[in-house]
C-alpha cells in the first residue's frame, strides 16, 4: 500500500487509544481468567489463531502464530488447525475449543449449537467454557480492528 492510498478506517487504535487500551485490558483479563480457571494458554492461542484464520486477519494470524509457538505449539499442528477434526494430533478439549472458535466466529450465519456446548461440558467446566467464549468474542473484536485499520504484517526478524 503506498502512502497516497487511503486506508479503510485509518489506525483505529491510534485514533482512539483509550478504546484500544480498554480492548487490550479485556484481552489481559481473559488471559488472567483463563490462567485462574486452568485453560492452557496454548489452547487460548489455538482459539485466537482459528478465529483469525476464519476472519482473514493477517496481522492477528502472524501475532498468534508466534504466541502459540512461544507456548509450545508446533508448526505441524498450526498447519493442521483448519482440519483439526481430521487428525489425531489434537485432544478432544482442543477440538472443542477450536469448534467453539469456529461457531462463535461464524454466528452471523448459524448460531452455536447446543450439541457443541454439551460436548464442551464433557471436557471443560462452565467457567472454562465461559472463558473460551469470552476469548472468542475478544479475538473477533481484535480481528475487526486490525482488518479495518489494515495493520501491516512485518517481516519476522531472523
């Protein structure tokens, strides 16, 4: 994008830093609640990664790829996230978390199903399910902010 090309919405985070700080604070609180409730950070990053894939947010995909790796995720599993249900590399709890991310992200076309929440209750507590749902809500907000702001992905440092 050249300097003369108008941005979609400008850098929303720079234009309204207080609102961006509030959104960042929300994400920090979700992470703290996940830690307290026993939801692994690696699982949170899988949720963030999958929602970012669905939404097509390059900036967030790059960010959450790096974070997932820092929490012990593997390149192989990240490459297979779009087909997590077809491979045995993900636990049932991770598959449920990824499906929650999918269904919550795609709510505009179909509501999350009762069957999914029934499956979730087999592997997560109500509190953990709530944390995962709130994480999905948060990453969807960040995806929209980054897409509208056209946040650039910078080349990784070697």
